[in-house]
């Protein structure tokens, strides 16, 4: 019972109580520092994925003992949270206070940056929401998103719904796109080759014939010679639908406010 209760509690954070910068006492392992540990962790996570990541594997890549790594981080979770925040810093964030900037363009920019992050680092999807995500880069992203969405003209009570609509869509799209790229790479194929193989496999399944025929017609109408082109067209149009929806809701909220 007590163990179940502990597991149900939110994870703590490496950014609390100075853990992100604390080191254990004793002699410092030669040639090792936190920056290098996190950098190599990200490289391993990109190359091998989250399930294969371990402190022992990391120590081997660093050519040190596992205990040397623990001199810099208390747990594997702390290290994963540090790695997550590091890659969050790769996103180029617009200036929400810049004069003359259109919030629509800034929403597009933020959405594309987040999608690029999720596709480029497929392991990120599994960690978002697991940790408190209060590292400096994560907080910077959240702050800019909130300030840009405030500029849409929607009332404060609609902020969280609007942010969810846009960025949970991007999260889902980027996660699936990242899965596709990972599966293709694991099979030694390009994304286009993997997609064609999957399509051929489904074609051979009689129970999927009707759905597949309808899907072929939809994909043919969509256009695009490569999977990348198809994904880009779908993402771009879906994002424009969301922006148009925000514009429509701004007008509706203004109308409702005028009538009250």
C-alpha cells in the first residue's frame, strides 16, 4: 500500500534543492564533467533509444565506471531530466514582445520548432509529462508559448485550452512521425521504403481491403511524391486549421462580450 502510494506521487525534479548543480564529495573523476555526461547521454538516447539507455551503458561510452557518473547525478531519472531540458534548448523561440510581430507567425514558428524537436529526438515524447519539466529551457519554452497565445486576443480563461489544442496536436503528430523514422531506421530502410513495405503488407490483408482503397484515394488526392512531402502538407494544413479556429473563437468571444 505504501509503495503504491509512493509510486502514484509526482516525481521530484533534479532542478529542486540545487540537485542540478550538486556534486558528491570526494575526488573528481578525471576528464569528466556534467556537461559531457549530459551531452553523451543525448547522443546515446538519439542513437539507441530510451529502452536501451542505462547508466552502465553511458559509463562504457564515457570510458569510466558507473560510480564516476553517480558522482555528478543521484539517479538515472535525474540524468534523463537534464537530457530532456538540454534538447529543449535547441528550439529557436520567437520574441513574444517584439513590436510588429504577428501572433499567427509566432504560433507557426513554435509549432514547427516543437515538431522538429520531437522528430529529431524520438525519446523526448516518452519523457514529456513524466517529469515536472521545470528546467530553464523547458520554462523558457512554456513562458514564450503563454505570452504568444495571450496576444491572440482570447480571454485568460481560454489560454490553457488554446495551448492544448495546438501543442498537444504537435506532440501527437511529432511523436508518430518520430516513431515512423525510428522504425524505418531500425529496419535499415528509408522512410519511403518502410512506408511502401507497410503499404504492401496491409494490401495483402483481406480485412483491410475496403479501408485501404479509400485511404489510397485520399492519399492520391493529397499529393506528394515522398513521405516527407505528405507529412509536411498534412502538418501545415492542420496547423492552419487550428490558427483559423483560434481566429474564429477570438471573434466569437468578442461578440459574446459585446452582447453581455
